[in-house]
């Protein structure tokens, strides 16, 4: 049975089609009956800060008000961090500094907020970076430290290198595809350990990336991202039905065994185990 503990990994700018074609380890988990795979349609605008808030609160930009990357303030919604902590669970994040600005403190104070441990805040233990090229390998090492030393019930991990290479070289580039391969290799080194510890796993993305090296629009390349779920609460098969990104937060609540917020839509994702 699930231990009602969850690690959510949001790979910034990971397109659905590239995830399917270049994430060999994740596809291996699918073929071995360990992981379910879905296609998710993001909210719009398909920009980072609005969709971090959508994933973590289950609300669309028109409701949560983070309608662009330049809106720098604390969230006004009940996030997964708030809900988990209120339910007596411990929270942690290894993530881009915008996540800290949404839930712990805004604006980000580079000399103060980089390392936040044992805080009386929605994210109790946070390790935050502020350069888009900050190595994903370092971030996953920090996430492993949080697992080993802080033993969180809910851990949010947010690597940025896929997005960084997409902007520099476009989605139709060797660099972008190779970065997805590198991310898959990092998942291969970490997911089996975390699954053995009893964590459920979500791997998804905020938005995609276009051949122009950007995102924000309404195309499939902008909006369609993967969702991989490793949990005994979800049938480990490939689902062809496209899922709304608004389902991510209530799904996380379901896996954590906590009540969703009143603002979240009902959980309607296919493949849940009764």
C-alpha cells in the first residue's frame, strides 16, 4: 500500500513528444508495468510562473492571478505545500527561486533565501537556485539530501536545464534532445531509490517548447507535456485520453491522502485504482 508520501518532479519545458521519444528509462518503467503515462494539456499562457502556480494550487491563471512571469508576489491560493502541512505532513522543495517567491517569501533575497531549512513556512525545507543553467545534476543531489536528511512527506523538485537549452537552441536541436536524455539519466539514478522508500512519484512539466525556442502560446508544442505516475493508486498503463493540467493538484492530494482545496476541480483522471 502507498505510504501517502509523494515526490513531484516538474521538468521545466519538457515537451510530450520529446519525453516519449527520448526518455528511455521512463519508457522502460512504463513497459515494465511500474509507471502510468499520460498526455497533459497545460493551461495558458504557457509560461513558467503561472503554471508553477497552476500545478501547485490546481487553479487557472485567471483565478490565481499569476498571469505572467513578471507577477512577483506570494500566492493567494492554498497550495499543495499549505494543504500538506495543515494535514500534519512535512514539506520540502529543491526548485527555482520563483517557487520560493510564490510560497515562502517575495521578492527572493539571494543572500538569505537560497537555503531555507526548518522554516515555519509552507515549504519547510527548501533549497532554491537562481540561475537557469544551474546544473540539474546538482539539483537532484540536493533533492537526495532532502530525502535523506529531512525525510519529507511531500517533496517538489524542479530542474531547469531542459528549458534553458530549449531557449538557447530551440526544441528542434541536438542540445534540447540531449538534455532530455540527460534528465532521463538523472531520473534513472534517483527514482528507484525513492520508490523503494515508499514514495509515489509524479514526473511532469509546466509547458513545452517550440522550434522558435520559446513558449507561451496555444500550440501543441507549447502546451502538451508528459505525466508519468508511479503509484499503487494508479494503473500502470498508457492512457490515450488527454488530461487537463488542473488535475495535477487534486491528483497530488489523492496520492498524499489529504483533502483538496475548495478551489480545485474534482479529480477525474482516468486509471485510478478503486
